[in-house]
C-alpha cells in the first residue's frame, strides 16, 4: 500500500510542478506580449502611446511622464487580458 501511495504522491508533485511551470510561462508570455503590443511611437512628428504600432494617445496631451504612463498602460493591458482570458 505504501508503494501505491508513494506513486500517487509523486504523480501529484509532478502535476503541481507542471501547472506551476505552465503558469510561469503564461505570465512571461503575457508580459512579453504587453511589451511588444504597447509602446511609444512617433507619428506626424509627435510621440504617441500606441497599440501594435497604431497611435492611440498623444504623449504631449498627458500630464504624467511617458515611461510611467506606458508602464501603467501595460499593466492595464495585462489585467484586461487576464480578465477576459484573451
């Protein structure tokens, strides 16, 4: 009986490690995706926060600093992706 219990424990441990690694890979993938998708780009001589290269918000119109706003935009994007499992 102990042998079967040991196999069961080993299997649960392997399964937990698999799920943990999978979650870490997904988080890493989403983080990279947000960095690729949301950036600051130049369009018509002005800087814009853009999504996949499409200008969305003029940096001049924002009162905060662009790197901080960009970081917040990326966090919001990741939260949106996580909420809708997109």
